[in-house]
């Protein structure tokens, strides 16, 4: 594939890196306005360069590239520190820089009174840098630089208020859980390198097209394995990495706790960008998963199970951000379900639309929390539709998009995934369809508890709390994102709607991504499509209506009475306890490892390090010093004898 050199690509990650460096070194001594201007200018500059690169890509019709230098050159392995920009890159990088800029704007007001604002913006800039490297990287090793970078930035931002021990623990939990996935990513990268001798995506695509899966390897670590088996193992390991970064079962446990960070962080990292890195990676090497059907099916089924599993937990959460967190895990499951069945453009379409409506939902929840003086329990909210009308409207629009209501963006992307799933496997479609209904139900519950009825938030004296409305810096991103959540579906309208939309909008994203990820074939008659669409919209609308109706006057008495029964009580306890996965991990994994490490600490430290290494080593050095010191007698004749013996020994050794 022919490419064009575009040197400015390097500026997309380097600008926010410069901002992060500047704020880290001098931010504490800068004025608040200077800190904000630096952070906004660097991310805004990255967004403008990304737009320029997209314009050049569309104009020339050729991917762009930029090689900085030869990074690793060892034997047959040569790795350049190179960036690439094609349609797949553009689809996510526009989200990273564009939505990232909006969230920076929102943060200027949300974090206005925080003493560590300069540190916050430095971390946020660092994240944009790392995410840009991840998306632009033209090979697995370069992608891994950004992959680790976003993990670090996420850790710093989740634990931003580190003086709170719970928030600090949440940061550590996210960091450690991601390391498990990263280990899988590394193994997968090594396997791919051993099989193909390269990690460059363009070279991999060329070599994969000529691969003979039944060929048996004669030497090396995988001697006796067929090429198909090695490729399946490598793809499964890469998917382990994706599970960690994109919070899929069983490595999803870090994401709900990551809500401990500032709300704009949740919007940027844990809804719009970082958590979609695993989906992007699977789509980027989709040509490998196409050759490893077992790995691809695993991706699809893990995604489907995660979509339903996480949605059920969202039904019983009372923290507004926790509901949105489990919703994010669930929606990521839909993306993997699409990627696993080869519908890569549908997966990326949902990545884009999800970034719009979920970022808006998180920022809307931040506006609610900000207005209620850091209150996050939905049971103490209510009545905010009248007091925060703009927040309510934008939140409701994004809720309709998430629930898959036509004509909002989420309808088009989720409907495409369900359509592909229906024609691939009825079981997968059932998981996705039920998950969509549960999604609408818990979002209806969230809307009812938060915005309808009467205000239940009270001060310590029993009076209504004073509502602190958001300013323009918080309102503007909400309006823009709600607009995108409304119109974003025009990026990829299915053919059945061709009579109602511009011709260019029909399958636009499918056609744009086809040269990179291929084309997924969907053979469906019009009647089947209409039935699937009608069922999906009816389920979403019904779930929203039921949720709002049950909870518009506060916690539902009907549900409360149902939970008093045996089955209802057990179901409520199970969902509210998040299936007690965290407790099981603590009991079966963390405590035994902690006890074992304590045992080793009491064994190794006093006996090996302090005893064998320190004391014995000191005794040996002390004794040898005393022996050697006796040679230093001050007698010249003794020194002459030793010198002659030494010379004689050297001569004999040389002749010998």
C-alpha cells in the first residue's frame, strides 16, 4: 500500500507531551490562567493537526506516515519508531483529541478550586500524549509504548486525590489489574514476532495474507505446532491484553473502582478513549484474528457475556458514576462482540458513538455532583430537571442514544452490532438483545432518581441543599457532545434508511474503513431488518419507560416490596454486591499471595539478605582483609620475593 510522508504527525503526541513536561516542571509556580492556557493550547493544537491529517488523507487517498528513527535493530528484528495515519487511526484519534479538548475545557471549571490543578492538567496532557502514541503507532512495540503510557496516566489520575486512602487503593487496583493484561499483550507480541519476524502492521498484513496455516514449525519454541495453532495462541494473548485495558471479564474489576478519580477523568479515560484501546488493537490486527477463528470466537463470546453480565450489575448501583461505569463495561462488550465476528467497522462505529454519549453522560453526572456539593448517591437527588434544565436535556438525549432509541447515534451503532450478531449466532444476539433491555432499564432508573420527582438532597439541618449551577465551561462541552450523540449516527447509516438521509451517509464509515479492516458481509432481507430494528427500539423504549415510571418519585416502593421476598432479596443482594467477585478475588488470590509474601519476608529478609548476604559477606571480606593485611609488613625483601614469585608464575602460565 502506498503511503505519503507527513512530518507533522509527530506533533500530535509531542504537543501534549510538551505541555505535560512544562506543567510538571513549572506548573506549581504558574498562574492558574497560564496552566489552563498551556493545557488547552497543546491539546487543541493536536486536534487541529489531526484534522489537517484527515483532510490530507481524504484528499490524497493514501495513508500517511512519519518515521522518527530506527529504534531497535537486532539480528533479523528491525523496529522503527514510526507513526501511521489511515482511516482506522483517524476514527479514534479524532475522538481522542476532539473529545479530549472538550473535557479539558470542562475541567477548567470543574477543577477550578483544586489546589493541585496544575498537576491534574499535567497528567491529563500526559494521557493525551500516550493515547496518541498508542493510536498512531505503526507497529506492536510502538503501540505498546502508548499502551503502558495510558496505564501510567490512568493510575495517576484515578489516584489524583491520593490523600484519600480509598482513592489511592483504586489507582493501585487499576494499575495492577492492567499489568496482568499487559503481560498477555507482551507474550502475544513476542509470539507474533517469532512467527512473522516483524511487528509492523503493514508488513504483518502482507505476510499474513500468504500464510499457510497447516504448516508445522520444525524448530524454535513452538516446534511441532502448526502455524494456525501458534497464531491462535498469539491472538488469544493479545486479547488478554485487550481484556485488561478494556475491562472485559474477568479483568473488568478495576473500572468501577476507577470512578474514584475526578469526573472529567472518568469521561475521558474510562468512557471515551483508554478503555477502547483494546477494541482498537483487535481491529488493527483483525487480519490476524481472521486467520485464528477460535481466538475470534473467544473475543465475540467474552464480549457478549460481558455486555449482559455488567449490565445486570448496573441495575442495583446507587452511585451515579458506578451505574455509568458498569454501563461502560457493558458497552465495551458490544464492541468486542462485533470485532469477534469480523464486523470491525461496526465495532469502531460504536467506539465513536459511545465516546459521544457516554462522555456527555459522565460530564452530566459531574455537573449534578458539582451542583449537589459532591453528592453521588442517586437516592438523595431528584427534581433536578427543573433546577438544571440544560444538564437534564443533554443527559436525556445521551440516555436515549445509549438506550438505542431511533434516530440517536447509539441506535445506529448498536443496531448494526445486533444485526451482525443475529446472522452470526443466535446465542450472541440473545445476549446482546437482553443486555440492551437491561441497559435501558437501569438508565431509566438513573433518570428517574436523578431528575424527576422532588429534590431529596438535604443539609445536616434538614433543609434543601443550595443548587450550584454549572458555568459555560461545563455547559458548552455538554451541548456539543449531546449534539454529536444526536447526529453521530449519520456517520454510518444502514442502507434501509437510504431514502431519508443523504446518499453519502449510507455506509460511509464502512466504506472508509474497508481498505484497512475489510468488509463484513451482512446478508439480510428487508423484513428481517425491520423486525430486528422494531424489536430493539421497542425493548429500549420499554425499558426506559419502566425505569422512569418506577423511580420518578424516588426509590421504588414496588421494587422495595419485591426485594423483601426470598428470591428478590437474594437477587438484590447479589447484584448490589456485584456478584461478590471482588470478595472472591480477595479471598482466593490476594490474601494467599499476601500471606505468602509475608512468609517470604520473614524468611528471606533475616536469614538470606541480612544473614547470608550481609553478615556472611561482611565476615568473608573482613577475614580476607586481615589475611591480606599481613602481607603488608613493610619489609622490602619480602616485597621483592613476592614480586619475583609473581613474575615467575606469569611466565610459567604463559608458557604452559
